[in-house]
């Protein structure tokens, strides 16, 4: 069985919001659109987005880490939003695990959004139906797009390649490997929703320098008749032995 | 209740089958990525990155993806507008006029100015990328008063590095992250090379590279750095110098590189009595005419222990020591002078200034030095150096740096950046794999050949300017001053006040013109710059100046023309508004004559093609310039008989040559009759079509052996000379020690044969034109009571907004509708300010009320906010209660464009060497707003009305659906 | 959560209706058992059922305001296998149907005999139908309660106490309504209904107080750490990615001040429980006292239901805390 998903690599995400607006532009004119905007040029502009990039700070100065955190529907394997929907408008596709909303059936009761612990659904206040990330289901199988482009819009847009797309049930897929190799994790595991989307944590590269590396025999100072500055002022043998 | 039919996302297949796809170049920012515009029924279905484009390789950013909303913005200007008779500037009372009337009005006025005193016309342009055309227009008109945004942007970065290594970051070169092992990013938030840098950083990190960010704030790119080094703003010079100190002390520099490829071993004349004091001693070889670096300097050879001409066969210079020339002149290698200079710049010293622990500074130096030395990259690429020596391989020391406005936008930025250039050179990382890499047309000789005229007599009625309006002075004789040493330009660029102001000082134009200092002007044409708001310091006052009248009731700046595509804050002050097209409605050129989009491996330039016809009555500014130039019969735009030479801009792009038959035009690709030539060649009538068929881009890949070490790569230098990129093929030695600076200092000391500065500027020139970098406190800090104003305030760019111009974009403004002042929680608490509450930020120049947000990602002595999110009410056709004006704020109100000068009077708040605007020097204090104060940002401005011709603002809902009503 | 007013009215109104029906049926059952005096089928049971219907219809109408597409409401019945909301959507009309037929039978005094248990106990159709109604009323209570209680991560709701409270509140307010009703149409039953109302109100108060105590002690299972998957005690949100707000910042935050939240709790306890109890205890036979008690209790229940939503802390809120 296939379970398509996005893997977000927090190690390289710079919080540029490319995935946010590329998602909007693709989807607003597609079957999942339009994605209505309220007060577009007035106070408190707000609208439907399927994907948002949030920012968190971890730690206190100076040991602070700024974390950019993109979040869209996680296409849970056990999606609490689906069984609660009274109309069947919310459903999870058997063939690829994508969780979708059929706008034609949706009565706009918003119950599914209560049932999503992740805040991944957004109600379209103009169209009065529930919306969410479609995993670009209209792109990934589209026969009219060239092979290369049959990926979610946000994945193609992302300048850092922080968004991977693939089948998390296939152990050999790029995404499964990425999860395995980089300790990928899922959000709020405590609720047993088994989100298909995973996140890859920050990884840190450090460098250790040994003192001898600083002195080295091939030090160029010698060429100009200068020695490197001694790094230790400790006493030597001469100070303590007598022959 | 009526229901709108909606669709199952997997229901009917979308009508994408009949999409039309056009390629062009994005201009939602200055990065200039390749894009594909997908159209459905003539409307934009979506815009994505062009996978074939060398820059962005298919990716796109938040702004680029929101191009749709720019095209549909209600702030679009669609007709030429004239200020209503009797209405005040700034009130935004306009009436539409026809283009014919507009042209008549303009050409009459300009013709008169050109006949009488061409410098009374000033043309200043902002974030455009068509200086090739605007500069040409100004020069042909005959005015010296032309510049683009560089002076208030990052000229320190350009000048500091170009005067040191013959190239720079910004749009001229960058870090080779494909091969680097250690990447040190300093003072960069987003930068111009937005997408490519993001692609490169993430690949670098994935390959296990180590990424260190030096910045008072940790956001954006810095967020994913392996290590964040918080630094106090304006103190990087101290850090760089301390690192240099440590590298020398530990011998962690690339001696071979320094000796051969820099002037480190060249001998400096130390005879104080000598006219050539502090200059390099030279062999008897007579100095050739030209602007290159003649190869006539001396080394003290280690092997033979005597002075020899540099690069003499078998010789190797001492880098340290003191020597006496046969004629008794005391000399030292310049590296010895550098060592003496940094002797006291110890990590402990720098620690107190920068706030960075001394241990960290030591470690930074060691990491750089050891990585550079021990992790060398060797590529099997044979090449020949300028002295004819063959090299089997290209080696690189994989430490890459990137720095931008965090270094540039300080009044001590030039020397800081010089220090960085020297540091990069000491590590041996210039144009080598894993280090810094040039982008064509760089490297250039130090300094580049372009020169301004050096006398006011170059400005003559009815004739083109005798020289370039902007250039690269090599010594005081290149200054653009009159016989008394007074500035010729309205912005005082290339004067003794800011001698190396190679990009002009746009930030002082309005103030100077208003004051009539050095002289009043008549017509000011501003193109693509929002000088009534975010590209000006002291914004509220500058707005008053634009409105100020003299005793006779005339505006002090008599005629103000603004060319903009949107109803910006600036347009409200115009007497005449020229409505421009958007990037999807015009031809544009990213020209080799301006700043192209070259890659490390060779020149790249590109074009934009119109996807849509101009909206309403708007017209590309290029067409306006060509029309005006033709009406004014400017020589380059006219035939011998005075008739018009170019039909329109596309015709101009294809057929213009810098000189008759030069074969150099705006575009370097598909030249020659059939488009078979690159770089140089006859005009090709089908050039634009060929560009279009090639994704609107031309990429010339250099042979591998020309791709590295280009400062000294014989093959490359000759190629570049043959292709008219440079005039000379001489090697470009790196300037550890700057003779150019010393020549100014000598003049100030009354020595040498060049012109001398006026008395009141002698001391200024003498102290700031130090041939070796040194650290001084930013000028504003020097005139600030730091007890009263202890904090630094800086801005940075949000990745999802471009300056002020995206607030009209319905999608982007949802991401940044307003801004907060980000304050370290401990600093805010100490000031009694609560998270999320209203507060004041005050400098000695002004104050702003704003909202506070606690943050741990900012150094406690610094506060910051996003740049240009706050707006003036009603501008950009936003409703007057929009968040941008009610809750957002502009930091510029607390920044001054001038500082009290030590010698009395005022000087520009700029770097004394380059005239770079010192945006980030401002010192502030913060305190809570009183509970009874309005919950609103301050200052507030009278809301401006929507201009005629702008679309009525949409009501409550926007439901974009391309191609069909849904 | 941001309390949705349509849902507050829906649950409280049908709660009264369901409780009132239980009361009517209790009356019929008691009188069947000869424990209380018989009442007129038409004047008491039929009119009573009509009042029940009014409450139910009122709730139904309120619920429609909650829907984006009420015209498609019929679709909501399709997912009864998995969705408590769907089950509610079935149970409510089913219950209304039964109440309607029950009322009509009484209206026309139509009591076909179904079963003779003995000489005295003649089980007629309405008694059986009423039993079905009672069953459906409980099913409906459970459906309504489970809509909330089934959401695992809504820790304040995810407890059997939620449906229990719904039953007790509905019961209390329904019996109180019955006592008001009977004070006009069958004064001899007022004490009977009021007595029950007092009992149920006390039970409701106990159960609700227990819930309050329980909820006060909840330690949220989801934390910033589990939300973003970073283990660190100090994690602060800087930006949710949208300055002008989004559905997620609007629908899940009540937006009221801490002071208001502190006041609303004693207020609903006072109005739903304390005041009605005092009024009922002191003025059991006074119609005015009972009406006042009912109004107080209903207002109290509105506040209680408001608080029920507002108190629930949705884990999604972790992602939408601060803007910048
Ligand atoms: N406090 C503070 N101030 C700063 C800076 C800072 O860091 N801090 N940074 C400075 C820097 S580096 C810069 S470059 C400046 C930038 O400042 P500006 O050059 O003023 O840039 P924008 O705000 O983008 O304004 C450009 C104008 O061009 C218009 N425009 C957009 N597209 C088109 C077009 O196609 N045609 C025409 N004709 N007009 C168009 C926009 O409507 C807008 O009015 O700001 C400077 N100001
Ligand atoms: N999305 C987007 N991209 C843009 C632009 C835009 O408006 N939006 N503008 C374009 C333009 S015109 C320009 S000039 C470039 C500028 O691009 P950047 O050079 O990245 O400029 P800023 O965003 O001003 O960021 C300045 C950084 O320097 C830091 N800083 C300030 N003072 C100091 C200091 O003393 N030392 C150090 N080490 N750091 C310091 C600030 O915290 C901030 O992170 O971006 C270009 N790209
Ligand atoms: S596009 Fe990529 S880098 Fe940018 S915010 Fe989204 S995930 Fe992060
Ligand atoms: S993230 Fe939310 S909306 Fe998406 S499948 Fe999981 S529960 Fe449903
Ligand atoms: S809002 Fe629509 S999708 Fe969500 S539960 Fe209700 S009917 Fe289902
Ligand atoms: S997968 Fe598609 S719908 Fe989902 S966030 Fe990405 S672009 Fe949006
Ligand atoms: S980085 Fe600039 S040029 Fe490139 S896609 Fe984004 S807005 Fe367009
Ligand atoms: Mo800039």
C-alpha cells in the first residue's frame, strides 16, 4: 500500500515562505480553488493557505536556535479528521493515502477541523467549505505535466530542497531513506494519528582543533624567520633536571 | 441559501491541457531568476521556476510565486498624472494627462535645461537593473547628476572589495559552496542572490559543511547555521582585524598565495620625507599609461637577499622584515606593515568591542586557518598564470565567506570590508575552488578603469558629459571637483568629502537639492525608488523638504518627476507621474554593461519579454527614455541628421553599440549576423527571438582552464581582453596594502603631485584614507551620548517581501502585514516593556511608537525589525486602516541622513571613504508607551487618496481563479 | 476553542427538549403505575410534546446557522458508522419523529391497547412509543456528548463525564421546564417534577463540579516539544506565518480576557445550579419562582456551554500562539 507524504528537512529550511505562496498560486486556480482572501487590501488581511511557515525560538540567548517550521496537512495514516466527518466529504484515499475534502459534499460544519490536532485545515469563509493541502493530487498524476513537474508545487518551489516527496511505505523510497538516515520524526506522536509527513531534525557540524595543528612544522612563519607564538608558557625540562 | 458549486480536488481534471507557457525573467526582486509563466485563457494560472535557468534551476521564492497578485494589484498606476494646479505636493491630488502632453512638458523643460545648465537635471534610480540605459541617458544629456541605489545600498561592499581583490560579493561574485568546507556568513539576511544562495547553502549543509553566521540577529539563513556568533553592530572591523592578528601570530596564512598573488611582499617606501612616502617603490621601468597595476614593483628576495622586480624568475619575497634600498630608502614589505598594524588588535581587545568572547575569536581564526591549510581542494585543471608559469592543478583552500549589508551599511564599513578582503586573501581563497569566486565581468583592474570627468568644465550646455557620471578614482586627480575642490555633483560624490563614492550618494540628493548645496537644481527625476519613504533616512523631514517652498512661493525642488508602477509613498509628491509597466509587460535587459547574472563559470545575461500588453496607458520607462532622448536629439539616440535612431527599446537593445562598430551592445549573447557570436559581434536582428527561444538567457561557459584564478589566469585575462570585457590583460594583484588610499592620504598631508583637499577636509581625508584597514567607532557612535542611547537598531529583509513594494500584494502582505520591534527579552524587561505591548524607540534624531516582541535570537544590545513593512496610510492603495500603517512602523524615522561635522556644519551620515549610507549605525533607547496613548504606531500621516486610474480597491473578498469565472 | 453560538443553542435547547420529554414520559409512567394522578392526554401530553418539539426545532434551526452549506445537511446522515455527528444527525430527527407521533397520538387521544399486563396495567401504544422516545432521547444525549468526548486530544472533553453532563443538564433543565409547564396545566404534578428537577440539578452540579476539578488538573499531553518535535524546556513561538490571522487563529481561541474567564465559572455555577435550587426549594409551587428558576438555569447553561468550549484547549493552539 502506498502512503504519499512530504518530508520537511528542518536542517535546511530557511523559512522563505516559497512553499507557502507557490502552494497558493497552484491551488487557487485549480480544482481545490479558489482560495479566498478576506480584506485583501484592508485591515487584518487573511485568507486560505494550505501551508504556512511558522517560526519558533528554542533556548535562551546566546544558546538560541531559530527554527522555521513549515506545516501543512500531515496526511495522517490514522486521520482523526476523517471518521468524524458526517458527510463523507473528508476521506482518505486507499490508493495513496492522501486525505482530501470533497467540497461538493462538505456542509461546512467544521467538525473535522476540531478533530485535527495539528490545525492543518482551513475553512474557506467565502465558499463555506473546509479546505486543506491536497498533496497536489492534481499535479502528481497529471498527464498534461512533464514528468519532472509531477510533484507538489511546494516541493518544486523550495529553494533549499527542504521538502521531499514520496511514498513512506516503500522502504526504498527517497523519503523512507531520509527518515531512516536522519532520525525523522512525526508531530504529536501522543495521539496515535501516525502522520505520514515527517520532519528531519537540525543536524550540527562541529570542528575540533588540536593544539599541535596550530604549531606544525611547516608553519610559514619559519620561512620569514619567525616562529609561531608558543601557546604554552609551562616550564620545560631545563628548569628542573640537572645532568 | 445559495450555494456555489465547488469541486472535488480529484474531480474533473483541471483545464491545464490548454495552458500556454512563456518563459521570462522574474523581477519580484533583483535576483532575476528564470521563470515560466503558465497562462490559462490569457490569465496567469501560475508562475514557477524555470528548470533550465542557470540561476534558480527551477526553484522559485515566495515573491516570485506571488507575481499574479502584482499583476492584479489595485495600486497599479495606469495613466500619466499631473499634480492638480493649486494642490500641494504630498496631497495626492492628480489629474490624468496624455502621453503626448507628458512628453511635450518634459522635453520642453529638459531641452531648456540642457541648453542652459545640464546639471540642473538630476536622474536617480532605485532598485532597477537598467543602469546601462539610464546611465547612458544621463551622460548623453550631459548631467553629472546620475546614480542608482548603490550609494544607499552596499557601495562599501563594492568598493571595499573591488579596491582590494578586484571583485566583490553582492552581484559581482560569491562563495563557492559546492567545494567549501567552512562557510562564514557575516551580516547577511537575504541578499540579492536569493535563490542561488539558498540552493547553495542547503547543499553545503547536506554535504556536511560547517556554517558559521556572524550577526547580531539569528534569523533566515543564520537560523540554520551550525554556530551563531552574535556581534555588536558596527564592530566587525575589530573582529576581522583580531582574526588577522591571530592568523599571523599562528602562521595560519597561505604564504605562497600571499607572496605570489598579492602585494604582501611588495616593498613600501618608508622615507617620511619622500613625496612617495607610503607608496610602493618601483623599478626604473617607466610607468605605462593606463589604469592597470603596472608590474614594476619590488620584492626583497629571500634567496638572493636583495631587491628584485616582483615575480622575477626564481625569486621569493620576504613578507616580514625591514630593508634598506641601495639608495638608502628604508622599505618594508607591506605584510610587515599589516603585522604591525594588527599588533594591538588582539582577540582580547576585540572581545571588549564586539561582545564576542576572546576564546571564540581565537577559535574562529583557528577554524578558518586550519580548514584552509589542511583541507585543500585540488582540481586537475591545468592553467597558465600571467607570468607564464604553468600549473598542473588548481588548488583551493575551502573556506568561503559571504558578507553583505551588515558590514556595508556602517560608516566604518569600507575598512571593515577591506579587512575581510585581506583575511580572505591571507587564507588564499580568492577565485579558487571552495573560496570566493568572481562573476563576469569581474575581476577588474584595481581600481576599475571607468572614470568620471575630473573637472566641472566637463559639464557643458548641449553636449554629452565628457566622461562617465560614475567611476572609480585611482587618485585625487580623478575626483570630480572644480578648481577649488568643490563638488560638481549634487550628491557631492567623488568630492573630497566622499572620494571613493563610486555609486553616488542618492540618500543625500533631496536634502542637498532642497538646501541648494552645492547648488539648486530644477528637475529631479526619480525612477523606481520610494524616496518619500523607505529609501530615505529621516523620512518625515525629507517629506517636508519635498514640499518646502522658498520666499517667492516656489518649490525648492522646482519640478519632481516620478516613474513608478505603483502608488507608492513617493508618487504623492510628484508633479508628474510616469506610470511604468510591470516586469511581465516589458522588455528588460540584465546587461553585461550593468550587473548581469553571471555564474562562476562564465558570463550570463538575460532578458525579460512582455507576456502581457501594458496595463491601461502605462509605458515602459525605457520607451519613455528613448522617446525623450530622441526628442532631445541626444547623439547616441539620433542619426547624423538629427532624426530618431531607434524605433523603440527592443530596437535599441538589438542595434545599439557602445561605439559605432564596437560590437559591444546591451546583450552579449547571439551576436553577429546570424547569432553565432558571443560577447562581441555585429548586431543580430533576431537576437531577442534567439534569447526568447533560449529561455531568455545566454550563458557563456568559459573553458575549465579559464574558470579559476582569474586575477592571474593568462588565458582568462586575454580572453577577457579579446572580448572587450577589460582593456588590459595584466594580472590583478590583491591589494593587501592600498596605494590608492595612500595617494589620498599623501595629498591630505600636502605631499605628492596630485590635487590637495580643501583645508577643512584635510584631517578627515588623512585619517580615513589609511592604506591598511583600521578600526574606528562608527561616526554616529562618536557623536552619541551612549548612556542615553545605549542600543543599536538595525533592520533586515524579510524573505517574503521586497522593500516597500510588496505591500500591494494581497498574498505577501498576509505574511507580513505589520512589524514588531524585536528586543531581547532581558533588555525589554529591564526597560519595563512587556511582550506584545506598545513602546517607543527613540534616537537623538527622532522617535517611533511601535509594538514590542520578545526574542532570544538577538544580541541584548541590539533591537531590530523587518525593513520597510510599515507604510504611510493610504499608500499602495491600501485602506487607511490597513495594518501596515496602523500597526506597522518604519525605522527610518529614527535614522538621520546627516551628522554634525567636527569642523562645524553637517556631513552625510555615511562612510567617509565611499559615501555609503550608514543605516545601521543609529543608537536608540526604548521605553514603554503610556497606557493612555493610542494603540497605534507613530508617526502617522494624512491618508492619501487612491490616484486616478488605479483600480478601485477590492471589497471584502478576493477569489483569484485564472482563466474562468468560478 | 472559540464557542460557536449556534452549537451552544443547539445543545442547550435540545437538551431542554429531551429532558422535558423524559419528564413527560416519567409522568406518564408514574401515572401508569398509579403513583401520581393521571393527566389529560390532550392538554398535558400533547401540549407538552408540542413544547418539546418547539425546543427541538429551535435547536435544529440554531444548528443550521453553524453550517456553511445547510442545504446539504441531508448528507450528514451518511457516515453513521464512524461519526458521532452523523449519528446525532440521525438521532435528532428520529427522536423528533417519535415525539411528534407521541404528541399526535395524545392530541387525538389515540391509545390503542398493545398489551394487558394485568387488570390495572394496560400498556397502550403511547407508553411503548414513549419508551422508544426515551431510548432515543438518551441516544441523542450520548451522540451529542460523544461528539465532544470522542476527540482524544481534547482532554477536557475526552471523558464519560461529558455525555453524563449533557444528560444531567438536559434532564435538570427539562424537568424544571416540566415543573413550569405543570404549574399551569397540572399543578398537582409540580412538586413531582420540581422534586426531580432538584435532584437532577444537584446531580448535575456534582458531576459538573467534579469535571471542573478534573479538568483543572489536566496536564496537557501535547507540549511545544511534541508539537514541533524539539526537546527543550524553552520554546517560544515568534510567528505563525500570518500576521492578519487565519482560520486557525480565529476558530480555536475564545479571545476573552483572563478576568472574564475567571468570572464565567462562578457565574454559570450560580445560575445553573445555585439560584435555581434556591428558587425551587423555596417556591416549589409558585409559577413565578419556577419560571425564574428556569430562565436562570437556561442562562446558566448557556454560560456553562460557552465555558465548556472556551475551557477546551485545542492542541493546535500550540502552533498559533504569537504573531510577529
Ligand atoms: N531602515 C532601512 N532603510 C533602508 C534599508 C535598510 O536596510 N534599512 N535598505 C536600503 C537599501 S539597501 C535599498 S536598495 C533601498 C530600497 O529602497 P527603494 O529603492 O525605495 O525600494 P522600494 O521600496 O522597493 O521602492 C522601489 C519603488 O519602485 C517601484 N517599482 C516596483 N516595480 C517597478 C517597476 O517595474 N517600474 C517602476 N518604475 N517602478 C517600480 C515600487 O513601487 C517602489 O515605489 O532601501 C534602503 N532603505
Ligand atoms: N526578500 C528580499 N530580498 C532582498 C531585498 C528585499 O527587500 N527583500 N532587498 C535586496 C537588496 S536591495 C539588498 S541591498 C540586499 C541586502 O541583503 P542583506 O545584505 O542580507 O541585507 P539586510 O537584510 O539589510 O541584512 C543585514 C543583516 O546584517 C545584520 N547586521 C546589521 N548590522 C550588522 C553588523 O554590524 N555586523 C554584522 N555582522 N551583521 C550586522 C542584520 O542583522 C541583518 O541580518 O537584499 C536584496 N534582497
Ligand atoms: S520553501 Fe523550503 S526553505 Fe522555504 S520555507 Fe518552505 S520548506 Fe522552508
Ligand atoms: S493533519 Fe489534520 S487534517 Fe491532516 S490528516 Fe492529520 S488530522 Fe487530518
Ligand atoms: S466541514 Fe466538511 S469536511 Fe469537515 S467535517 Fe464538516 S462536512 Fe466534513
Ligand atoms: S503538497 Fe500541494 S497542496 Fe500541499 S502544501 Fe504542498 S503545494 Fe500545497
Ligand atoms: S528570488 Fe527574486 S527573482 Fe528569484 S524568484 Fe524570487 S523574486 Fe523572483
Ligand atoms: Mo539594496
